[in-house]
C-alpha cells in the first residue's frame, strides 16, 4: 500500500474511533494553531545488548537499574500533566532485555546481591568493592550516610586500598553494600514510598530478608515499564517510536561506502560492506517487535544514532514508517549550508528552516517526514542544567523556547513551527539533584502553562499540518555530525568492519541456498549477524569515544561473530579471537627526549641517553630495549645478561599510513602481538636484520640483510633505514612490540612501545617568540578552574615559532608544563586550545579583525586575518575569513591536509599546514597572532569551544573576570615577546566593559591584539 495513503487512512480511522467513543477515551486531537510554537520533546531510551555469561546471566546491570530509576517514573511524570504530549523512543535491544528480565533473567550484580553475605568468596567481595559504587557519588551516594560511610571505608580502587577493605569489611558491611547499591538505583519517588522507604530510614544493619523486599520491587518496576507506555500511548498522551532491530547505523549496513560522502578522507576497511537486505530485515524485525509490544502499527522511527541517508528512504517507507528524526547538522548540509548559526542569546538565525519537518521522497513517490533536533536545547538538558536547580534549568529552557517564538513574531515569520528536543532519556538524571525530578516537574508545568508553547507528538503535528516543505536531497549523517565518523573512519573501526564483512560473506552461500543448514540454526546465525551489525560496538572503537571499558564491547562484538559460526557448526576463524581494540601504549622507563645517532660498535654510547628505554622483566637474557632515530635511520638496542644463542628477536611495527595488510600474529607463530603490525624487523642471531611486511595476514620477505646487527658483550645494536618503514612523517605515532623466541615473549608487557616521529626535516624559522613565564593569567587577574586536571602552568606558553619547509607552514607552541591528555583526545591534547591568525598583507587593513567567536578580542586596526589555524583535541580546523562578510568560514581541504604533532617529551605542539592552501605570497612577509585558551566541549552560546571566564573560579570555569561583563576575553596566554613593546595584561584589559549582546559589538569594543611580524 502507498505509504502516504496508508498514513492518512490511519489518521481518518483514529478520528472516527475517537468520535464514536468520547466517554471511553480522552479526546487528544489538537486543534491546529499557527500562532503557537510547537515543542516535540522526545526521550530516547536505549541500552546496548549486554551479553550473558556461561550461566545465562547478564554481565551488566544497566537495563535493570535504569528501569527502576528512569524508564517507568519518566512516563509516570508525563501522566501527571493532562495537557502534556511527549514522545518516547524504545530500542529493540532494550525491549528484548526488559522482557527477558521480566521473565526471570538476572544480571551479575543482581546475582551477587542476592548471595548471602556470609557465602561471598574473595572474588565476589572484590567485585562488589570495585563495582557496587557505580552510581553518582555526589548526588546519590552522599545523600545516604551509611552508603557514604561504606565508600569512605573502602577508600580507593588501587590494589592496596582494596586489600585493606577486604581485610576490614565485615559481613554486615558487605550485606549493607549489597542492599544500598540496588536501593540507590531506584528513583527517589519510589524510595519515599512503602516498602522501600522503611529500608531507607533503617539505613544499615540490613538482613538477608530485606533483599527479598528490594528485588520484589525491582521485578515489579521492570515488568511495568512496557505495559505502562502502551497504556499511555493508547490514551493518546504519548507517542512511542522504535529503532531498527539491533540499533545499527542503517546507511552503513546498506553500504558502508556512504561514509565517504561526509568524510572523503575516512580510513576505510579493506572490504566493502553492502547488504541492503540486512537493512530491510532490521526494519522488519523492529516493526514486528513494535506491533507485538504496543499493539498498533508503527509510525515513527529514530534510526540508530539518528543516522540517515537518501538511500534508506525507500526501505523506511516500505516498512510503514511515516516519519524519522535526526539532528540539525544533517539538515544544514541537506540545505547546502555548513551549519545553523545562533546569536549571542542562543536564538537560531535560520529558525524558519530548522524548526519544521521536511518530506523526503523516493523514486516511487513514497514520502517520509524528517524532524531535526535543536542541538543546543537538547544538549542543555543533557549537560548544562545538571549544575542548576530544577526550577532554574526549566525556566531557562522555556525562556529560550519563548524567545524563539518571540523572534518569529517580531520578524513576522509565518508559522507553524516545531522545535524538536531529542536526547537520551536515561543517563543524565543521576547528574541532577533529586534525579532530575525537580527539573522535569518544573519543565512540564511551565510547558503546559505557557500561552505560546504547545507540546505535541510528531504524528499529531503532521496530522494538523500535512503540507510541509520537501528536501531535494537528504545528506548522509547522524544526530550530531554530517558524517558517520564515530562509527567508521579510524583504524579500529576499519578492522571491525572487515571482521563484520568477512563474517557476513561466510553466510552468503547459506543465504543463496548453495549450502544447506537447519532452518533454526540458520535463523540463529543470522540473528547473531544482525546483532553484530549494531552501532554500539563501533561507537567504542577508535579514539573518538572512550567508555573506560572498551574491551568489554570488543569482547561482546566478537562473541556475536563467533556465534554466527558456532550456530552452523563451523569452526570459528582465528581472526575472531583477535581483539579489535589494540593494547594502549605503555610509558617508557625512560622517555624519548630527542633524535640521536648512536655509533653501532657494540659499546655503550652517549647517543643512547636520549633514546626511549624500556626495562624488561623476562625469562630470557634480555633485560631491556631502546630505540632512537635520526633523519635517515631508526636504531634499536637490546640490553642482555647472558647468551642469546638460538634466540630470534622480532621487532613488530605498526606504522600509520602504510598501504598493505596487517597481522595480529608473530611470524611463523600463533603468538598474539596485541597490535596490528605491518612491518617486521627480524634478527636471527647473525650480523644483519631482515625486513618483512604483512600481506593477507601473513608475513613475507621484503629485504634480506636490510640493516646491520652489532653484538657487544652486554648489548646488541641494530640500524635500519627509515625508508624501510614506508612513508612516515613528523607526528606519526609508530607502535612497536618485541617478540623473543623460542619463548614467545611479547615485550613490553601490557602494551606496545610508541614513538611520535619527531621533526627531522629542515625548517626555516622566521619568527621566534619567547613568551614570558607565568603569564597564564589573561589580563593579569585570571585564575585556573578548580578541578584537579587543571595543573599549574598547563596554559603557560613558553615559546612560539613560525617557520616553513619545502611544502608546509610550520607553527610550534612549547609549554612550561607537561602536555597531558586527561580526557583522551585522539591527538593527545585535551586541555589547551591554540589559535594562530595569519594576515597576508599586514598594514593594509583588509581581512577580519574579530578573532573567532568566543575569544572576545580583535586585531589592532590596520591588521586583518585571512586565515586562522585553530588547534584543539577534537575539532582542529583551518578557517578563512569570508572576503565579503568577514565571517569565519571552514576551509575543509586545508583542515584535512593539516598535520598536528603533540610531543609530550618536548612539551610541544607542532602544526603543519601545506603552503599551497594559503595562496600566493611569502610567509616571511605575513603577520601572526597566537593565543592560548581553554578547550571546552560544552561551550556557552555563540562560543566556539573555549572555556568561560567568570568572576569566581569554579570546577570547570576560569575565575577573575570583571563583574557585569560580556566582552572580556577568554584568552589565557597571549603570545608576546619578553621585554617587547606590549604587555599582555595591559593589552587584554584595555577595553570598556559592556553588557550589550556580543553580536551587537564591533572590533573596537574588545581588547586589541597586536600582530607579530618576522
């Protein structure tokens, strides 16, 4: 049936039923009103599929504990407000696990909680001490004195603290901890009601019988979640949407080459994964699950991670869906703009474009309506309002919505419009006081009382306003990015996609009938396959996301792949046993401190003192190894205590950018390396080394006698031309493990060694600035945020250099303090942000004077930048000043070509931008301004990812800003020469404090930054 006809038939039938049964069901059809601003509030409820152990016990508790703390009570709050309309999205993986728990399944935490405290083994107790505090410490544990006392008594999680706790915790302590972990994961509403309130009031001294009370309540809440949502949807107060079966990135299952549209430079797997039939099945299975659970036909789809593409529209329409929801970056690119912009008050300037659904039509004429979430408003709920009182957060959100409405009225923009606020519905609340209850009640009350706002579900909105604009093209992307970079594009992700493709290819003969199998076994194998296609595994692969337990998801992913083979009685291939996530590099006993050229003579040499050295605890005579390099060779050294007769040593390198294969196993061995190596330098006891490369998972000889080996009394030295490692560049991270045979020892233990290739080329330095020490205080008054990650001097630049080589502009920042990476950015830089502004015609007054948004500073009159290089851990870019508007414009080609090297040994950040992207001219004739700021992942309105400065320092905010100021700078260190013509404090404090909106101010309303000329 044609989707559009089917949709309107459902609406017609729904209206008829309502008209015939007014006394049986509340009237929920809303009258269209173009003078109000509609609000689509969608809570996305999702948990990945946690795997079970050999006993059939779930290995993680998060479905169960979110059921008792979030899923049920969130729906119950909605029911308290008659005029409120809200949408809930449930993923099939969540539905599946909720049903399983309702039917008697348990998780490991549940099993260990029910086990009598007197019967706990030491392993049980250690697990409980490590994991039963996995809940928000400040907002939850601290509320309950006994739980806090148990946390205090445990102390840290280091080996010594845990052993002390094992020795000092009594059986009663463990019993109380068993109870409190599970009580803490109930919503405060339930903890204030019988029978749980009695346990909360008791606080301690619990009995084993009290566990029965707790888990009876657990089971009651779990079993009620889905039926209660069905009840509310049947009553017309909520709409429930669904997600494709295994929460896949559906466009990538359809064809993972779609990733290249949003990111042409993505690192792609060797094998293409393109199985449209699987995408169809994910949709069909979720439709069946939805109809079984909620007793009606589907309408709305939240595709996994909001991932959409033009290519999946026919599949979605054919499955019966009338609308999907995704993020504003997708709409921006679909409309041909880079992004939506906001004024200093946070109001979207292109609101008429963002705040409406659009139809996307396939070639057969089937339409799917698309709703696009407001990124800022949604993220404010997830991250910003957690630090505010419930009333304050709700007032801020509703005020922002009413400001959007007022803006439409003021500019006479004709309605209707709908603001879509879509976000995770389960993980934010423990970061709120009182589990977010105060915020949600205040928000719902204000929304239902507002004269200009009206909540609505997407289906109701389309029923009221069926005529909507259409998109000519739906750009491929997800809820927060116009690409799929989080799930494909990095090395680990490429490996995982290859694993997936190899396993899926294995099923093709069964799928086509070339191989026969028991139908039930084949169905089970395909179920494992579909589950492995889910996005949750790929989310944690690569450097862009870190759970702290990524290996768990790696194991789960590969267990699903193994299940495909095992279901059909086939041997599990060796590659499935190899972790996707490679071991993290371990710190050297003595870090690499600079290039050197040792003399290879079997004797110790001072040149080895700057080499990286790793001490080795070994069953072999090897006691340590070292490496260093110069601009032509890499040098390796073994320290030995005894004879290495009959010993073979292999140095396995993972060199980025090498074209060719990789191997996870040692040469002629099943020893697992812990990395995917592509180059092997092998020594078999002679006077030379051989070089091998990985090809199709095996090792083949490239060159025998590639480099010399010199044996001394207690050391062995090796040299190899760098060219044998392939094309390497400054900033490349080269990982290395050593395998000693015949023992099969892999060193270093715990992970590979790593060297960041230093700058060994010739750079002509044209500007050298030694910045004053201790001036990381902005205008002289700024103080660091209070969190412990902001260590002394981390923002204090020691020097800045501009230079060039034969093809790049080279910019170098050096810092007084060690460059650390506490938040795990992919380039090794978490805290600092650096901008370098380039004026190609200084003194001419052309170009932009205002620095990037949020810096709150401008170049002095007579200067203007044409290019800016913006470097930080996650969002480094090269931008141009639009010659007509002077607005910063992304320069994606230059950004892709830029290379950033973070060198902790030198406390340096080296940035290379190809000169070819900066146009004609001589860098020696240009002018430069360089600044250091604090990186911020959740910035204020209109601020491009730099940290705020407030009058008083806080955990995440700098202090020392002037009171009642909007235009004070966020620059922490301005690069100026020692004893130069300008003083940083004087420059950055020379402005008139203003309360005016930032976007109403011009360059002269900010501190004026001088530029530096070679």
